C-alpha cells in the first residue's frame, strides 16, 4: 500500500508551538504534518557533558513531545547528523515537503544546504521562513542596496520599515487539527544523548510590563536586576520575537532598541559571515596580542584584582549569565588591559552563557575589541574603576560576587590601569599603522 504523503516541520531554534511561522506554513500546506527535532551530533559533540543549554533544549523538546502526543500526533526525534536523520525519515515516510525556520549562522547555512541537496534528489522542497527576527536578509538595506554596517542608521531604517503586520502572530496553534495522527514515538532523555543535567537554572519566561517601563532607568545597574533575562528564550525560540517586539513598542523604546541591536548583529552575520572567524575590520587581525595563559586563567576565574571585572566573571561561572554592562567591561578588560585575543574571550562566553548567541556574542566581542562594525574607537579604553563608580556605586553587585573584596584575601590588580591603557593604545596603533 502506498504510504500517506506528509509534510514535515523541522524544529530547530524555535521550540514553541504558538506563533511559529514555519509550523504555521506547514500546517497550512494541506498535508498532514509530522513535527521533528534532531539532536545534532555535529553540535553536541563539541559540548561538555553537563551543558545547561542541552538540558534546557531537552526539557523543551520533551514538552513538545508530550504536547503533540496529547494532540494524537507525535514528535519524531533523531540523535545524529541531520543528513542521516533525513535519509531515515525519507525511508519511513512519504515526505512531500519540509518546512522550517531560517537560521542565519554559518554552520546552519551549510547544514541546511546539505539537507536541501539531499531532499532535492527526491524532488522534495525545503522551505525556510523568517521567524527569529523581525527583518532578515535584504529587508533592511541602504539606498544603494548594500547592507548597513553602522547601527544608528540601521535602526532608523528598521523603525521606519516596521508596520503592525511585522508583529502579528502566526496562529499555528489554531491549526493543530492538521497534524499527522499517529502512534507515539520515543521521547529522549539525558542518558540517550550521553549528557547529564547542567548546573545552571534557566530564568523563567516572564514578561513584566513594569520591568519594561523602568528598563531605561535600571538597565545599566547590575545590582538592580532591571533587565528581562529573556536572552535564552529568544535564543531557543521559546518566546516569539513578534510578541516581544509588540510589547516593547508599547512599553519601552529603550528595550526595543536592544531588540534592534540583536537584529542588527544577526544581519551582520548573514551579510558578512567572515566575522564568525575574523575581525570585521581586517586590519585588526594583525594586533600583536600578548596572550598570556596565566592572565587569561585569572580573568576566567575572576581574580584580576579589578572588582567589577571579577564580579562579572564569577557571576558568569556561577550562573551562566552576566549583566550586559559587565559583559562590556570584562570584554574590554581582556582585550585592552590584558591584550588577549578577543577570540579567547568570545569562546569562554560561548561555553558559559546560557543565552549564547553567535551573532550577538561575536558582535559584542568585536565591539569591545574595537574591531567590529560600529565599534568604539580603539583608543577609547573602559576604566573599570570609573565604571564601578557609575554603575555599582554602593558595591552591591561586587559584594555579592566577590565577598572577600576589601580584605587582605583579595588580590592586588593584575595590571596598572594607566600603563595597561597606554600599552593597549600603542599596540593597537602599531597594528593599524602598518596596514
Ligand atoms: P535585556 O537587556 O533584557 O535585553 C532584551 C534582549 O535584547 C536580550 O535578551 C537580547 O536578546 C537583546 N539584547 C540586549 N542587548 C543586546 C545587545 N547589546 N546586543 C544584541 N542583543 C541584545 N547577547 C546574547 O543574546 N547572546 C550572547 O551570547 C551575547 N554575548 C555578548 C557578549 C558581549 C561581550 C557583550 C558586550 C554583549 C553580549 N550580548 C549577548 C548582548 C547582551 O549583553 C545580552 O543580550 C543581555 O545581557 C542579555 O540579558 P537580558 O536578556 O536580561 O537582556
């Protein structure tokens, strides 16, 4: 007997049912939809065994699995390489079309190309929709048709292009009657993946309008808790960017501006994928970094003798989170004060941050190192003491994370600020003068 033709929806970094653009399109396709998820061994094999992001993904995938089962359907799950997953899927089902949401990272683009080519040999279409950003690809371009590389004009164009339609939800949750009705398939647990439960707790997905109203006043003070902590939910798509943008429009233009930064870095990564491996401005690839492993270890551990830097690094290690203001200070300190290649810091953040996002992490690091698009000029070096006076004036954040601060147990500064600043400026200048 001929197998029933189905459409497939491939979940990736969009782990929700409601307002999911690709899922919506799949459910509208006229074919019964089988949702799938792939634990990609190309990614998992590069992670520590106790990674809280894997635990979070697993938790969300289990929730989806249970949800689809309640609908009389299932979630087809595979652990391995995506191309192999699709080979298997095509043996088991008569796949007519595959729907998914667009992913902009270089690895994801390669992965999708390989899957696209495989599907194409069987005449199956892979269709990817815009879901994790409001604008993508060539939506926001300069008048001459080239991408923006400076944030302020980009954000102006972004705002002028925005209409109500961009924030409208795709009501995927209303079309669940179009799911493939089938027997339940296997759910996955940590042991199936060779992982253990990670140590960090994921902040709840609560959107507090009072927090958004006070965001502009509070967002820069790490002791206050005035930011949303929604990064991880945007990263894995448990929250819709359309829903959040609509709320930002209502409650806080400053918060909206941060969402535009996120979109900006995603667009930079799409148009200039070389940033994933090297400086946006090529001359900065020639900086004569000192790269002291000893200094790097002290930075990672939070024992530099600069209390705001140390507090941030300890918060990161203890919780998988660091406040944005402190991310800027610690990143600048590594590149400028310690003259350590920003890639080292980028990799440390990538390993630790629950909300790790290639585009924003890379953009933040290149900004701090001065080598990115629209970065601070290289001769502007953050003064960690002044940053503390402005943003943690009562030492509340510092005391929380560095309890021995002020006692003889606290180490003396790893470098002298004035000398380190002068050294950074001369090393940067030498690299740039030679080009
Ligand atoms: P909120 O202040 O509540 O902001 C809401 C959302 O807006 C964030 O969740 C995030 O999605 C977005 N956003 C806010 N600020 C920025 C920004 N400057 N750039 C891009 N998006 C922003 N953000 C990440 O999502 N992942 C990262 O890996 C990451 N690495 C960073 C590394 C460095 C060196 C720097 C300086 C910044 C980095 N950021 C990163 C940006 C920012 O620090 C975090 O998004 C923010 O601290 C997350 O906390 P929150 O959710 O409470 O943010």
